[in-house]
C-alpha cells in the first residue's frame, strides 16, 4: 500500500499523518474506514464469492453435502501411492523448489500425453505450464492476455470465476446464453438440449473481442459441446482472430458414449488456444491443487511471466506424484483398467441414481452428459416450504440456504453461474454434485423423500 488517502482527496502519506497527527500518536480509523482506503480499484465488485459463502454454510450446519464440487470418495490407490512414493523418496530435492514452470517429469509426461490426444508434438519446456490448480492457469490466462477494455465472450451458465477474472484484468465480459429447448415428450431434459444460437453467438464477436472462454464439459450444466458446436466457435475465432481459453478440467467425465473433443485439435485453433486441465478433477484429488495450461509458446510465454512473478511454482512432491499417476494412465490409455475409463462408468451410475431420486420427488433434473454436476429445476417441487419470497436475494439462494439450515442438505444456487440480467431467469434451478459415496447419495435421497411426503402446513 502506498499510503495515500485517495478517498479523502488528500495526498498525505501515512508517515506524514503519523508524524503530524493533531490527535496525538494514535490515528483512530475504524476497521471499515481502513478497508475502504486500502482496497485496490480492481477489487470493485469481485469481493463476494459463492464458494466461500456456501462452503461455510454447509460446514456450519450438519449437512449431507452435495454442494461444492469434490469427490468424498478417495483417489484411487495408485494415485495415493504415487504421493507416498514421492515424499518417501531418497531424493531430498523433492522437498525443495523445482523448475518454475513445471517439474521436469510432469511437463514431460503432460507433453507426451496431450501430444497424443491433440495429435501434435508438444515441447515440454515451451508448450506446457504447471500451475496451482486450474484456477491459477485461468488467472494467468486472463492476467497475461486480457487488456483494459478487451471484450471476453463467456457462454452462460459459466463457472463463476470467468466473469470475475475478466473484470480483475480490466476486461469486459460479454455473455451469450445456452438456450434450453423443450425435451421430447415424456423425456427428461438433457444438457444437450441447451444450445447456442449461432447468429446470437456470431453477433458477439466484434473488433474489441480478445477471447472466448469455452468450458466443455460445462460446470454447472454438464453439457459436452458437440463437434459441430465446437467447429462453429472455432470458425468464429479464426475469422475474428480471437483467442480461446478452453477449460477442460472435466475432460474425462463424459457419459452415454459422448466424446470429449479438444478445441485445440480443430483447424486453426492450436495457435490461438490455451487448454486448461486439473489433476484435482482428473484423479479425484482436488486438494492437491496441481493444474496445467497447454498451448503455443507465443501465448504461454506471457502466462509464464504472470506465473514467475506471482506463485513462481507449485508443490514439488505433488507434481512428482501427478507425473507418476499420468505415466501409469498413459500406458493403459483407453484400456478397461484405466482410471479414465473406470471413473466415468462409476459416476454415470451415481448420476442415474440421483436422477431417479430427484424425479421421484418432483425435482426435474437436467441430465448431464458430462462433469459430476446436475442442474435441477425446482418449478414443480411442491414439498412444504415457508414463504421465501420476501427478500431481494434470488429465489435459488433463499431456497438453498433454507434447505441447508432446515433440511440438512447442501446444494449450490444456479443463478450464481449467470450474469446479473439473466439471474432472475434461472433462479429456479439448483446444482447438485454427485461425485459422492453411495451412502451420501442415499442420505440425500432419504431427506428429499421425507420432505416430499410431508403434508403442507395448514
Ligand atoms: N474450472 C472449472 C470449470 C471448475 O469447476 C474448477 C473447480 N475445480 C476449476 C476450473 C478449478 O480447478 P482446480 O481445483 O484444479 O483449481
Ligand atoms: N469447481 C468446484 C465447483 O464447481 C469448486 C470450486 C470452488 O470451491 N472454488 O463446485
């Protein structure tokens, strides 16, 4: 802090005030005053955070937690063993700093693995950056590549940080919605029924557009973008010379024979795409906070500048463990014993279990094609509820808060994943996470069942 009292219009340093304060040695500012003086302008409007608020709520009350997205089952044995092996190694350097942009063994296997998936040779030293989770890869993208006044196209519903990170970089978010189409008669809606209007999307690309954020499979909807949809986005990016930040943290979590397509593999896209991944999501170990960014050197060089001047590098032992786990998966890629084949199979069963339970109580699930999230329409849910209408807060926020406190079941309100003008249109949806032990899903089902069987209050 430079110590200038900007808000008062005075240009007095703290040192001057301390020396010349007529009140004596004590400068009596309240906590609130100090906070207002200290806050940098780039934090304007980004100080509230859905995760901080709802993680706290879910832990304050005794809940069955289908809120924040993390598995409550353990990572597979080979992944845990890789970590134990890493920290028990005789190489004492495992406990020290390593290469800033990624430990050699991790960038090597990431280049080999994703080189194969993308169908191009990747240079471990220039096309791969290891980050503190996908969050830091995203943050580095926005800080490195978005300038004041640049427009960034965000497809909604969107993982909330895209809007906030755009704003922190001085950019302007430009939203384009996935429009729900009615499901076929008697069928549940699928995330695939939510689609972009090609003309509306094309109209968002202007001379000021710097980047589009793509998240497939999408959090919170679970949509897996089809090749045709990705080709449309790619064509517009190439035509308007726009970058693509492709958040693919749920790349392995696709169901019903759907296929995850990497937009960087489409013609003209490699040179303008940063692909973002997460070991936390890949290996069911969200607390490890190892992520990566893949892309051309011309873009990654700027992400490296942000990285070297902020976190510098991430935990060496965690990187070594992720490298080992990826090596094991590389050797059995697409084979039935692969974790990347096993995990989606297990999650698809959990998804179906939750779909059945929600349908039975009158909550309408949007069946996700991917991720471990499910959006649920509350419009026809008629279990007894007090009147939640008399507040400024969106309905889904009030509903989830009430459910946490009174029913002991946690979810996330979906309007948190929408821009301000759209929030009211989607505040009758909530999001459940189904990457949970069967006992947890059964406990949630029991709560919903009991609740739906209660008589309405007279
Ligand atoms: N992108 C999406 C779409 C997410 O849901 C999350 C949450 N895990 C992240 C990025 C951040 O991932 P990480 O935990 O690896 O930082
Ligand atoms: N990505 C996770 C989710 O969507 C968690 C995000 C967080 O806790 N910040 O639930």
